[in-house]
C-alpha cells in the first residue's frame, strides 16, 4: 500500500473513531493542530493556484475536512461535558481569543459565525452555482471553437484532444463544486447547533453532577464551549475562504498576488488622487493629521514611482520590439517551412471576412466543421484540415478553392444578397442580378433580403452566401477525395478496424496486400462516389480475392459487387422504376478486345475513330436521360465496367457506370436506350 493511500485512510478513519471512542486531551490537542494546519495548507494552495483545475480534488477534500472537523467537535464535546478539561488548545482559544471574558468570547464567536455563514458561504455557494451553470451552457460553443481551430490548423489533433479533456474536467469540477459548497454551509450550521447544545449540556452537567452554582457553571462551560467553537470554526472559515477564492479565479496567466497588485497599483493618477484626498482629510478635518497626511504623501510618492517605472518599461518595450524586428529582418529565411502544402485551402477576399469571423456573427468556420462530419458519414473518409485564409489579392467578394496548393475552383458572392435558383417548375421570373451557382453551374439570380420571402413563395430555392460557399467546398472535396486519401490516412483507417477485427487485418496486411494497394482500391471507390465507410466488408472482400489476383482494378470490381446493397440504395430509389441506358454486347466485346495487360496495369488500345463513335453514342443516350430529368446511368457487364468508365470519364464527369452484379435483385430498371459503336 502506498504511503499516500495509508495516510488518507488514517485521516478518514480517525474522524470516524472520534465519534465513537473517547480520546485524551493531549491527543485532541494534536488533532486540532493538524486540523488548523490542513486548513491553512488548503487556503494557501487555493490562493496561489493559477486556475481552478489546479485544485481539481477540492470538492472531495472539502468533504474529508468537514467530516474530520465534525469528528473533532464530537470528541471535544465529550471531554467538555465529562471532564471539563478538553485540553490546552480549546482552553487557550476560549480564554485568549475571548480575553477571559464571557461576553467578548460570545461576541467574537457570533461575528465569526456571521462572517462565515452569511457572507463567505452564501457568496461562494452562489458563485459556484452560477459558474457551474454557465460552464455547462458554454460547453457546446467551446467544443465547436475547438473544432474550428482544429480545422483552420491553429491547433494540432493532440492539442484539440487536450482541450476537450480539459473542458470535460472543468464542467465536472464546477458541477461538483456546486454541490460541495453545501458541505461548508452545513458545517457552519452544525457548528452553531453543537455550540448551543454544549452550552446547555455543560451548564446542566455542572449544576447537576458537580454541584456548581449557575454563574460558575455558566462561566466555566461557556468559555470552554466558545473555545471549542472557535477552534473548529476558524479552520472552517479558512476552508470557506479557500472555496470562495477557488470559484472566483479569473486569470490563468498570473498568480493572484501579481494580478491584484498589478490591477490596484498600476495607474499613477489613481495614486495621486487617493493620496491627495487622504492628506486633505488630515488637514481640514479633526482626524489625526500625523496619520492621514504622511499616508497621503506615501501614496503620492508611490504614484510617482509607478509613473517613472511605466515610462521606463515603455521605452524598454519599444527598444526590445525594434531589436526583435531587426533580428527578424537579419535572420535567414527558413525555407523548409515554405515547402509545406496544405491539402485543402479556402482563400477569400476581404469582403467575405465577416462570414468567417465569429465576432461578427459569421458561421463559416462552424460550417467547415460540419463539412468534415458530413463527408465522413457519407463517404467514410476523414478529410484533412481545411485551411481558411484571407487573400487581399482577390476581389473583395471572390473566393478560390485549392487542392494541394493548386487552384481547382472559384466563385464569387454578394455578401448582403441571397442566391435564388429556379428548380424547373417556377414560371414567374424574379428580378435580380443574373449569375451561376458555383457548385453545379446552374443559372441563378442574386436577390436582396426584401425579395427573399417573395422568391420562396414563388417556389425558388433561396440560399445564403455561407451555404453557397460550404456547398461548393463540399462538392470540390468530394470530387478530389480520392487524391486526398494518403497512405497515412489508410493506415489510420486500418488501425481503427483492427481494434475490433484484429484477425481480419492480420490475414490481409501485409500477407496479401500492402497499404499502397489497399489505398489504390479505396481511391478507386472514392473516385466514383462509393462510400468506404463499411471497411469491414471491403477488407473481407479483399482478403477473399487477393490470393487470386493483386490487380487493384479487378479487386475494386469485386469490392463494388460486395457493396451492391449500398450502391443500389444510392442510385436506385426503392419501389420506383429507374430509367437507364445499357451497353451493346458487341461494343462490350470490342472494348474487351482492346484491353492490353502490362506490368503497370491495363489500358485500352481502341482506335481514335472507334472511341469517338462510342463517345458520340454515349452523348446521345445520356441526353435522353437528362431530357427526362433522370440521372445519367449506364448499365454494363461486370467484366467491362471499369474499362468503359475509364473510357468515358474524361468526357462525362457525372456519368454513373454500374455493372449488373452491382444491382440488387429487387431493383426495377427500364432501358431507354443502348450505347453502340455504330
């Protein structure tokens, strides 16, 4: 057993024993001295702690000290009533603090009780209650602020984790303090009741068992009882004061002594005004001039010293700043820091800054956090941190999106306008500034706040500027998610699966496939918008087929077939006929005959005119679906799906190519055309 555990156990056990077993006066003196020492230690630790969490065990400590103090109260009460000799400490407090006078002792005791019970305890209880409520109410906002800092790169994952843990500790601490202050309040009440009981019981014991006169019994037992009350209530007062100090901590940057003196004695003119007032009071009033005038002069001199010191510090700070600036100019540039490329960047002009500034009511940072959450839920990939920065070289209302340092898209918004889009069935036009929606390049108009209600009543889809940027950024990230998935990201996903499925991972990696090959399969899936959230199914399929082939394109097709339920639910609505286009078997065979296998992978060797003919046919058939308001979906045989997708992806960005093996048996399809090579 550790010494700390043993000591804590003895401390609590002794408090319980005091309630049961009589102890000698000498032992009581020792225990009372320990009680006073502990109270002082707690007080000064609370005083010099920089933040409340430095004393995170305070609620438990409060309970232990309260129980120990009540145990001592019981032990001293038994000695007072049975022997009339409770020991040196109690007698000294009763006679010395009360100056041997019954009335003075009672008055001092009542004053301590009033100060503790009415002032310190009540204030500490209220502050703890309000702080606990505010801390719990502020938790969601603080969590979002941490996520926003993490997304903008202001903090690392480790720092975010540490801040979240600290936030949880703060809420738990102040919640516990809200309840723990009731111990102090109850302790003060119990002390008052015990004192009253001791006085009545002492007088009765003195008169009935010792034959003492009433005045003698009153003088003897009241002095001892007041001494007992003082020796327990003074440590209780110190603990109450510690509680008040701890729950009113405001600064984490400095000790309370530095903070108080720095705030009270930092403005010279305050010292001059107070010093002059004190000196004037000593001169024009009957107050003792030899006290007030020298005191006023001292304050004026202190103000002059502070003024001189402030001027010197200002000059030193200016000189230090100039020297630091000069050193920065002279210092050779750290070129290595310039090599870092952010995976995703959103740069915007100064006109869009209010959207990203929480102090101005902007919620763009919160929306960025939600983008990461949305992509993780929809596609199963954790996207890197999104760096947000302003760029004065852009137009005020312009923003650009970069992937790995290269601009891939841009947009422009009107800060105080809304974008209205016609979903296709609105006949009445609304006046505004013509534009195009940046994500899908749909025609739209900018309208003012006053036009918003009317546009919505007409059936227009109306969105605000932050939603436009967030939607655009989301679509760009989805389009480039495959290239954003690094080997380290894959390793993190593998580690996550390994926690619950170690056998699967041990069989697959590295015996059958390495991280790079798994990365390629996952990238193939993400490039076509297939979610990799069901990683267990993906890895199970890879483990089943990797022993036969390590061709990542072929393995991707096997995985897609295993995910056919997810693919069908994504593209084919339940209980609804879906219109699709099929691929001519002859064209399929022609494509397969043109596939050449090499060590670097397979590629197509179709003649340019044949490729052009196929693409032209695809364009015609896709046009039919789009005219019907349907998604462009082409169904092929499993063996040719991947090669046909590769053939058409440079011409049709949104074309969906699915094999028959990826369609659930209960899905109803209707072919409205066939792609042929002519």
